[in-house]
C-alpha cells in the first residue's frame, strides 16, 4: 500500500465528483495495416503492464484514506478484447468506459477487426495513471515488447530505475508539511496565496448558454492551425522579447479572451510536466501539475508590454511549480461549486514533449486522433509544433456552454490575433481586430438597413388628417362616455386656443396634471396643437417630485386638476403648427443623482415609432387599443396617439385600473380590446387573474418597460394562445421603443430583436468598437428616433448623446447603459443594466439571471434581486419575493418558503448566484409608471435562520457536519461548502455517513445535494429514521402526533413497494399524523399481493383500522398514484368522504404495464440499481435491491389488465416538469371533478427531495388547512 501522489489525489477526487463515464480517460488509437499477430500483441500488453506498476494499481480505502494498491501481474493481467462490428460504435463504447478505480486496473485495450489485414487498436488509460508525457514510454515499450513476443521471447529491456510508488513517497518527503512555512511546500503555497488573492471567478466567456448549477462534462473539439508564416513571426517575436513560444501563445490567448469580454484580469491554467528527475523520463505515470498564470491586461497595454508581464508571471510560476495544484486550491479555499473548475476555467497546453511513435514490425502503423466527447474545462487550447513549421492542435470546449460554430469562430479569431501581434507587437490591445470583415459589415451596416420612407408629419397633423377622413368614428371610450374624432378635434382646438393665449407656442412646454381620462386625452391633443410640448405629471406623484419636475420643465401653463372652461374658445385650428423637429413631449425619468431628468422628444422621432407600430401589428380602423399606462410613462405615447392616426379607437382605463387585473380583464372583454401594452411586472399580475384567459379579443400584446422573463412569456402564450406577443425594447431617450421581437415557440428564449424603421443599433466595447456576436457590449442607438436631449441639462445631454463613429459625419448616438449581445440568429439578447451588474465576493453577477430563475418558480408571483451591504461591510445578493398565492406570514411559513426557494436556486444556478437572504413581501413597491420601485425595497432584517433538525436522520447529519467543520450547530438548510467544507472534508463526510447510517453517499452526490435536509432525504434509500418502527410494515408511521386533531394523510408506495421516501413529506405535516402504505414481500416468506384488487382491499382494511371514518387525505407518487386513486374510489364506494386526492407524476392503470412488457427480474434489478446509483453507492445494497426487484416485478405483473376506476371528486395533479413525459391529461376519463395541475421543478425520481416537496406542500398546505376533518 502506498499513498497517492498529490496529482493522483486530485484526479481521484475529480473522478468521484464527476458522473460522466469517461471525463478523465486518455484514449489513443492506431490503425494497423498488415498481418497482425494478435497473441503477440496481447502478450506485449501484459509485458507493459508488468513493467509499469502504475498500470496495475487499484485505489482502495484504508483507515478513511484512499491509497494505491499495486497488484501482481497474475492478478492484473490485461485482456486484449478483440471485436468485430461497426467501428465507430465500438470505439465510442470503449472510449466511454468508466473505470471502477477500486476494482479494475486503469488500462483497457481493444482490437477492432476492420478487415483481413486491417485492425484498429484502441488503448484507454485513466488519467490517474498516465499523463501526456507518458505516451512516449507507452508506445516505445509496447513496440519493443511486441517485437520480442513475435520472435518468441520476452522483451529484454533494462529495469526501470524507479516505479511510480517510489515517486509518491519521494514527493511527500521532498515537499514537506505544507503547514511548515519554512519548507518547500509552505513557501510555495505562500506565493500562490499572494499571487491568486481575489481572483475573479468565474471568467466571463461568450457562451451560447448560461452557466448552470452543475457543470456537465460533455465536450467537443475543433481544429486549431497556425500556418508556418505566422509561426515563424512568433518565433522572431520570442527571440526579440526573451519569451518562449508557450509564453507568447498564453499572452495572445489572454488578449483574445480580454477582447471577448473576459475582463483585464485573466487566469489561465497551464500544465507543467513535473518530471524534474531524469529517472522519471521512461516511466508511465501521472506527474503533470497545473499552475495558474494570472495575466494582467489593465491599462490597455501594447502586446509587447503584455509579453513582458506574462514572462515575469510565468517564470515566477515555474519557480513555484512543485506544490500540487490541489494543495494550492485547498490553501486558497475558494468557494466550492459544481458549476465550474476552481481558480481557472480556461487552460492552455503547449505540447512540445516527444510523443514517440508506435513501431510494430510487419505492420503499417498510423496514429489516429480520437475526438474527445468530454472536457474538464470550459475551454482548453492545445498547440504543438510540427515538422512543417506549423503549429497544430485543437480547442476542446464544453458543449454545455458552447456551440461548435462559436468555437470555430474563436479559432479564427485566435489566429487573427496571432497574425497581428507577430507583425506589429507594439499594437495596443484595444486596437487589435478580432472581427472578420464580413462580420464587421453585418454588425455596423447589415443589421441596420432599416431605411423606410415616413412622412414628415407632426402629431397634430396626423390626427387632424384622420379626423377629416373619419369624423364620426369613435375616437375614445372612457368612464365619462365616448368621443368621436370630430368631437375630439373640436374640443382639443378650443384647449389649444386657450393655451396660445397664455403663451404656448413651438419651443415652449405645457404641463398636464390630470388623472387618466378623456379630459386628459383632450388636454394632450390640445397642447400639441398649440405647438407646445406636453409635460405629463401624474397626480399621484409626491408633491416634492412634482415641484422638481415643474421647476426643471418651466411650463408656460400647467393644467392642474381639471380642464379649464374653454367653451368660449373657437373650434378652428389654432394656427400654431409645430414643425417635425420641434418637441412633442417631455417625459421625466429618474436621474442617477436622484433628481428627475426631462427627456425632450421631437415630432419626427415619435412619428417614426408610431408609423412603424401601425405597420408591425397591422393596425386598422377596426382596432380598439387600451390606454392603461400613466401618461408620465413614455409607453403611454403609442397608446394615446397611435390609434388615432389610423381611425382606431382608444379605450381609456379608469385612473386606478392599471393595478386592478380583474377590472382590466373585464374592460378588455367588454370593450373588445384588440391591442394592449403591459409592463412585465403588471402583466404577471394580470395573467394570474382567472378571467384573463377569456380576453380572446386581443390580437396583439406589447410588453415593454422592463426585462421580460422567459417564464412570464411562456405563461402569456399559454394563457392567450391566439394573441401575438411582442417584446419591445427602448429607452425614453429614443422615442419609446427601438427594437422588437415576436415571442415564438422556444419556451426559454426572449430576445429584444432587431431595430425598427430608420433606427440603428450598435453593440460596442469601451473603445466604441463593435464586439463579436455572443460577446456582451453596451448598446448604442442612432437614427430618427433619438430624443433632442435633456431639458436644462446640456452637460448630461453631451455625456449620453455622443458622436456616432459610423455613417455620415455629424450623426449622434445614445449610450443606453444596457448590456446586450447579438445571438447567433441575428437577434439582440438583453443581459441587463451595466450599472446593475455587481461583483459579490469576487464573482461578477447579473441579478437579472437570478430573477429569471426565481420568476420561473410556481411559488413566486414577483421577484427583484438586488444587493445590500451587511453589518460587516460585505456586499450581499438579496432577493425580494411576493408569494404566488395567499401567504399567512408566519415565521415557520417564511422559513419553509425561503428554504424551498434556496434549494431550487441551488439546483439551477451556481452557488455564488444564490442570494444570501430572501425577503418575503406581500407586494412589490411600484412607482407611477407601474415599474418596480427598487429604492423603496425594505432592508432585510437579517438572514432567516436555518431550521433545526426535525428527525433522527437530520439530527445525526447535522452533528456530522458540525464535528467535521468544528461548528457549534448546523441547521438543515446549511450548505456544507458554504459553511467551510471542501472536497477533502466532503470525502471524510462520505466515509462517516457510511459508518453512521450504513449507506455510502458518493462525493458527487454531496456536491449536488450539500445540505443536511437533502442528504437526509437521500439516506431514505437505505434506511428509515427513528429506528423504532418496523421498516417493512404494511402501515409505516411517518409521523404520529398525539395531539393531532385532524385526519391523517395516507401516502402510497411506488412500484418498489416501500414508502420510506415519504418521510421527507411528513416533515411538512403539522397537526396531522402521516402513514405510508407498503407492499408485502420484503419479509422472508411473506406472500405478495396476487392482484391490484387484493392490494386495495388490504390497504383499505388497514386504513379503516387506524381511521374508522373520513374525511380521508390520500397522496400517491408514481405507481402509488395509481393505487391511491383506486383506493379513493373504493372508499367512496364504502360511503366514506375523500377530501384530498393528490397524484404525483403518475398514470392510470393500463399505461404502466405497457412499458414493462417482457421484462425479467434481472431487468427490474438493473433499473433499480440505475435509479439508486444516481444518489448512493449500491455495491453494498445487493440483498435489499434483490428483494425490491422481486416486489417491483410482482407489482408490475398484477397491474397487467387493471383499469383505473372513476373517482367522483377533484384531483390535485403534480407534474415533474423535468421529465420527458407528462401524464396529467390521461386522468380525465377517470375523474368526474376538476383536475388541478401544478408543475414541480423536478425529475420523476427526485420528487421526494426537499425542494420539490416544498413546492408540493405549498399547494397541499392550503388544501389541508381548510380541512376540518377529525380523526
């Protein structure tokens, strides 16, 4: 027995953490042409394995530590597997082999017969036994051994001076104790602590999909080729600056990542060979170490300056390369996550070691590259020199994050950067061009070809022309009645004359402080007819804000409270016609300093938006458009003026109607509204109104003013399937909206689209250069829709409206402050505000991503995520949520809700994006525009304390956590890694759980489910809490409350026959007992049910013994749902009331058995092992799984021919939305009452986990709380 080397220890941990079959396999393949001696090849493989101990080593546990156990060649002789068949399929299976490192040697050899004289030899070695530099010794020794065996002799090679086990002992002795600061390890660790302090994590990359809570190892590869001319230029650059090729390529890669949005502090991983003694040169083994090069690109340096920085950083790293990377990680102890690799996520490997060639006498041998289907990092760039002078390699990438097209473009960009720096190293990084010319042309011009002829008209001109065409059509409908076009024209003319007499004319402003009404409509039309710009002031605004707005706007007149008496004014046109470039309105928004800023928009700008809108939605005189937005919010402008330019009708909502979804739905139905506009936060409220789905008159729905979450878009389409939903984007400074996107069928995609007529959009970096597709940049706008500027704030206008470097001289563009990126489909994706992006504990976070996930929870109606500084001065992420339905506000309810949401967030997001606190509100504060008022959000009172343990599993688990982490107490919601744990401690936790509970929870499961509550739920696969109960009893008590006054809840077992998983559900029962019904057959000699009817009779009898009368509360998951439904019907037949029937992701009888036709006990046993092994190690659960397989087989057999009866009542159905199939609709013929369907964010197999159970009980609690049933 020998200790693991430090590199092996890390590899073993990674192997344990990764569920992928082959993430850490090294595969090489050789095509062999000619007459092959298969026996000689098999013997040669045995010779190589005998020569190199590491190839016959297994990794076993001894006293809680993993150690190397070297096997004899008799114990570990490799088998050469010879196969015939489809080559690609065989190679795929061989390369995908997942080694059991504790039981099999880390080498697998397969020979594929491709023809009489053609073979393919595939060697797969686990990385724990081999690195890239081991390829040379491997092929040399294999070739020598084959030559000898073909000649009938043993290979005559000299003995190796050392074996890998000797190296591991020497390494530990040489490095010394890392805690000894004077020793080699201690000194180098101190260096790395300084060097990598406050390293930004993770790196920002131009991903095609957002990073999720758990990285997957699926990978792809694209070629990377640097031609000989560029390579020669790089060599000259190296000579001039004293750098190696590796340093120059690392500098160039960091530069590329910087230009692709990764920032100016770039961590790159790079492998170090680690063979510091010539005695190791001919040894196969895992010697490679990894160092992190932290490359500083601040200050926009020249590439030559970057080379100097990289050279200094690399030389220092090489001087401190001995300490193992995992020791560096442990010493720095970054926050652990399964979302990405620690410290760096991009690797660069310069592969200039001698690989060696396989020479087999009598055969033509050709090396064949095996394409990796896994990757350990987000990106791994590899290059090697070639005899032709080229540099060749590949880019391996995570398919979870990137599409192949993106990486192919990245390959071209890298070569483009290399060519430029080789020719001109004095170029500053900002001046390096990463765009191909066709791409630049598309970004600057192609997408912006929006020129469209729009008449040079003003708001009053467009309206008057329409009023002359259709004078008797209804222009507006409101609480005060209706108004025809002619009546509106005459009344607004009178107001205009009255205003002109008081100084209104083009270039002046008139304020209107009236509630939304027909009178306000008349006032606004009168103002623009006077030539003045209107300034809307919401009557509900605080008096101080009104004062400040009027102070800045300096109106010549303020219409306050009511329209003036204008009955004596003429009805003719006032004759003060504004010009297209005169201001049409001034709308005030919140300024960055807290003061209001008035955005002045011209008639030319707003007319372009209105005429585009008419065309885009196909507006006709038959349309009836809702005006529900406050006039002080610019989204109201198309509602007020757009319809009346085409003969349509404005439906005026009452002043307080915007906040009343029931009223809005009734108004839309009554007035047959065809078009409406909603801010997303108010749309969310509207859609939760039950009658919203009856608003079938709506042809289109415009969503604007805030980011539109995909979950809300999905719900909009489901509620209003025949309505066209448009996501519009635009700031007040660009005439309301400038881009548009029609929501399609993709449930997860909500873009902001492309520019509207006569509008140009540019996504630029800080140097005002266009960024590539997929890279985040700031959005700049140009074109006809730009505002004139800010009233009375020339300095602020100059700062935001800047010179446009694209197109003809003199053009302006507006800097939005919004972060966006071009999608591969040529549509703009909104990321968030550049001033909203925050950095918390070194992690760059966009709160909108967290909001998107929370908004998708069925528990949440509204959410906002922001930051607050805690009492220690640390910035923390805080989420504010309004629950989906009525919420009692009790502290235990708040704790349950926040716990469920936190678990859900951990499953979907990286740990660093999970808020430190979730604040529960009854409603979100909103401003006059209907937008959420972030400034009014209350400060959190402090984190909700983690809940104490609730059963013996949780109590024992919390003790293990506390002892390992040296804490006084641990709650059930505490995350092992967030409170001080790391991977090595998690390994010890796994060992101790096995000792305490008798169930082996693998390391990967601990990382995925790191809380006391989650791990305790998983333990139910192997034993039940509170050992006093008979675990195989037909009626298993889940919770027996002696003070319980209400009827118990009955839970029905799944196909495997046991109800242990329901202990997770019982934790949510208050004031009720809980029992699980379990199948017979687990005890020796116990007869299993012979039919479903017999099973139902048995369960009903047992239930009536415990509960002689109703009402009954029944819950069934999977197979148990089918049984619970049948029991409910049987109880009704006996005259009992069934008050609750909850079915969890199940199907009626007739469907279950059809999927199991022809299966044997072995098949069921295999299915159970696959299911359980997702969470626990099943190797020591053989007898248990055998019993369960027999029960499962019987349960499926008796279901054959069973048809579910009809239940005369209502059903709650919970659908596992992460599963591929939904069964809810299949229950309709078997239920006479309603079927209320709720989606649960879970797979079918994980519905017993704390997060899904909390979602389920958010519904069940409401149903159970109204029950007055007595025991």
